[in-house]
C-alpha cells in the first residue's frame, strides 16, 4: 500500500498546509447546539492497564468504522549525536515484519480486512494510525500487539529502510530549499536543547546506525508504559478494554525512559544563518522562541500567528505581498510541544527580490503588533478560524482519535480537549498584545536567508553524487 513518508515536525507541516476556508473572515460554522447533541466528550472512557498502557475510547456510532491512534512519547527530542533520526526510522521499521506477521504481512492483513494505516514522527512523538471497519477490531489489535512485542530486526530490511530514509532526506531537505534553510535555522536557534536535532536525522548518523542502537532504542521507547492508545468510532469502551487485556496488556512494561532535562538557555542576541544554493528565488525565515503546549498563553499565540499570516487579509500578507510587493507568499506556524518550540514565519521573496527589505518590513509589522496590539475584527476572524478548525477536526473518527491523543500526550489530560472552545473564547486583545511583546523580541530570534546562486554545481549532496 502507499504510505506517505513523514519527517513532519510541527514546523515542516506548514509547508503543505492548505489555506483555511475561513480566511476571508466569514463567520465560522457553529457547532451543533447543546440541546440537539450530547455534551462534547460524552461517553469517553479511559483506563490504564497493569503494564502502564493508557487506553482512551470515544464511542461514536454514526458509521460502523473506527480509528486507532497509538501515541509513543518519542521523537528527535529523545535522540543524541550518533543516533539522530532513529525515531523517524522506526516509523518505517514498524511496518516491516514481526513474529506472527512477517514482512509485508501487516499491510496485507490490514487491507484484507478493509483497513488502512499510516504514521508520523515529530520532535516529540511518533504516532501510528489505523482506520478499519469495527468487524476487524480483533485482527487490528493482534497486528499491533505482534509488532510491539516481537518486531523483527532483519539486517537486510534495516539496510533497505536505511536507503529509503536517506532518499527521503535528499528529497525533503537536501533538494528542497525551504527544508534546507529550516533545518539550518532550527539547528542554530537551539544551542542546548535537542529540538536542534532534525527529525529526519543528520546524514552521517543515518549511514551509521547499528543494530544494537535500534534494539536498545526500541526496548526503551516502544514500551506500553510509554504510549497512549486511542480508539474512536463504533465501539464500546468495555469491549475495547476486554480486547486490550488479551492482546496488549501481556506485553511487559519497561523502565521509564530518562527524561529530557535540558532547558534551552535564554537567547541573548539575534542569530543569523545564510545558506547559498541554486535557486530561483530568495527565502527569508524568522524563528522566534515560543511556548510549550501547556503554557497558558498557547491559544493567544495561536491566534496571533493566524492574525499575522493566515489568509489574504492577514497582516503580513497585506503588507509584504499586496502593498509592498516584497514577497509572493508568507506563512506562519506555531505548534507547542513538551518544551518551548519555535514560532516560524516563512517569507518567499520574488526572483531578484531584496531579502533585507522583506526582513525589515516583516520586523516592522511584528514590532507594531507588539506595540499597538490587534483589532477586534482581527481577533474575531482568528478565533472563527481556530474554532472552525477545531470543530471540523472532530467530525471524523480519525480527527477525534488524533485530538484526544494529542491533548492527553501534550497537556496531560485528554479531558482538556473539551475545554478548547472556552479557552479560545477567553483570549482578549490585551493578552494577544502581551504575547506579541513576549515572543517577537529581535534579541530572541534566528534569521535565515537563502541566497540563490546561479549554478547547481555541487550545491547539494545529490548534486555531488550526480557529478561523480
């Protein structure tokens, strides 16, 4: 089956993010009225099993299907020099055979039972996703139990997947100008914290992982006590819990992984990165130190980034693209992790454009919002978009499983998901202004420029390979 390869970190996900349908500022669709539907989250139950695995079940009986998300608290944040990229590598390895279901069998059995699957990796987590008719539930849990307990470490398969991952790195980083610059900016923005490590891994580490590195990493992080499994759909909690007792509870717990104790020290001056590559257009990237998911200002920062960069009526689009013609596109991103992550602003400058001018204009707008704040209309539009996105995300079993898992993992309690609309409604203009002043400090940012060269000769590892 087709599996979309992923080195998606929160910052990389914005590269392909579709424009929100509410960008024009139209009023967002209202959720169903309380009188017509049960309370949000009604029927959700959770249980922690003897081996430490937490399972959350959200019954929803519209269609006879279900979605399963298994959230492992492991990403590039847990890596170190020498083994960078291993979290993403396991995203591939987990589909390559175990004891009961050998190479190729996971997908074959899944599809034979009407299911499909995928996975993704970020700096903080690796998540495995299954979608299937509820009649296949026992088989799906059997598949998951087999690969979690008996994953195979066949040397030939390891070498094959090593090549796949390296090819993925070439396509998404080495041969992608935006990806190349983002990798360098992120590695420069963090000097101590492992968020500096690219999710895909550094090339020399991809080439040199050893089988004992893989086995040790798997045993440490792919333990049931390091995971949260979420199932949403046409199921009953007690039915799921009974099946988990038979399939996943017998898998033994492992000692808890060592926590990441490193905190990024306060940045004391602007940092700059210049990448010179064959390109048609210059690129500007601004990365500011942001917030963790649990921060009380997370919703305010999310709304602020939307005001600045989401849609044709956003501040940076109007100023840089429409008024000054200094850019052809502006994008922004903030997605809180376990620790304070980056707020990204990506500016695509037209061919022959002036990077210094684009940077000056963007900096001026950020200073203005920190000084003057935002308008009622801007806050209302951003809140409409955020709430419309929230409610759309809960329209499907997949969305319900994903949002429950994310909230439990990053905020520590899945029930906080159901307070999300209220948290957005409480955000005030004054709070947004304070967050802007807190985040958009030029002394706490990293600026990246991609300066085009007029030749492709040996500008990337792939070009060097082709030249040989």
